[in-house]
C-alpha cells in the first residue's frame, strides 16, 4: 500500500517535470522601469519594489472582449487593493486602470473568470512568493551586483523554482514565475524552461538575459 503510494507520487512528479509550464506571473522591478529618461512619471517613493506586470496563460486572448466596468474597477481597488501591487509606470489612477484594462483585454476576459477572480488570483500568487525576501536572504539587495545565474540559484534554494529572468541591458527588469497546472489553478511554481515561450508572440519579446548565466547585472536602487 505504502509502496504503491510512493510509486504513484513519483509518477506524478515525473509527469510534472516533463511538461512545460502553462501559465505565469510576471513581476517588474520598478526602479528599472522608472530609470529611463523616457519614463519620467514613476513615483520616486515606491521604486524598491516588485509589482505585478501580468498573469498570463501562454495562449493570449484571440479576440478583445468587453471592457472592465467601473463597478469592477472599484472592486479591484477596494477589495484587492490593486493600486498597491499592480501599478502602471506612472502609478496614477488613470494609468493603473488603463494598464489593468490592457491586461484584461489581452489575457483576462477569455479565461471566463470574473474580473475579481482573475485579478485576485494574480494578487494571491504575488503574495505567495516574497521574491525580494528570497533575494535579500542571500545578500542580493537593491544596489548589489550579481550574475543572472545567482538569481536562478537563489530563488531555487529559497522557493524551489527557477524564475525566467528579463533584463534591460544590465539591470534586472522582470522575473516570471511559471506554473504547469491548467491556467490559474494550483500555485506550486516550477522551473521555467527556456524552451517555453517567454511571453505571447506579440508585441515583440522583452529584452532578456535568461540565457546569459554569467552576465553581471544589478538590482537598481531608488
Ligand atoms: C500608488 O499610488 C496610489 C495613489 O496615489 C497610492 O495609494 C499607492 O499607495 C501607490 N502605490 C504604492 C505601491 O505606493
Ligand atoms: C470560455 O467560454 C466559451 C464559451 O462557453 C468557451 O468556448 C471557451 O472555451 C471558454 N474558455 C476557457 C478558457 O475556458
Ligand atoms: C530547477 O532549476 C534549478 C536552478 O537552476 C536547478 O538547480 C534544478 O536542477 C532544476 N530542477 C529541475 C527539475 O530541472
């Protein structure tokens, strides 16, 4: 009985290891987003923080859908406190709302989840993985220099998964956390594989340094 159980669990694990991730949460380091002179609007006080970029099924929506209603937007703000964790570059009310709307059009509406569940799932997953704490636990702090590989290894040691790393030149810009369950179900992160598409094909993929393990990068300070 016990043996069967062990075999079964091992089999499940093997199956899980062999499939590519199916959905992901992407988080952005605000100090990198906000450093460029072409992006002058970010609030200076909230730079040393990862905030949500999106929660994506690998198949993005093929059509656009209905818009978020003003009532839904109110719920996102009051029930989920979305303005604290899912911010546009500007962190202005209109900027944030437009950002949520774009993500809803591109990835949200075709999931058939309610807006509250779709955005709420992102917030739950974001809260589940304290990435900055993982990094700080091993000495990677705003202002430090480290290798791309150190990010992979550190987060793997702390959280048991390997994120997908996106850079802007030599600055950490984004981390993606991958899941291999059906879209937005089951929150055990797995290693992101470089063979998986890093993001839906359009618009053009973000700058990245995922494959450059030895490259030295920084986590910019405010
Ligand atoms: C973004 O701006 C809103 C409104 O000004 C503010 O309430 C919120 O705390 C800001 N977000 C962060 C992460 O500070
Ligand atoms: C959403 O609902 C439509 C209509 O019932 C269905 O065709 C589609 O496959 C559903 N999408 C998902 C992701 O479940
Ligand atoms: C997951 O990634 C970590 C860090 O890169 C690596 O050490 C580990 O072997 C990987 N595990 C699997 C199952 O690929």
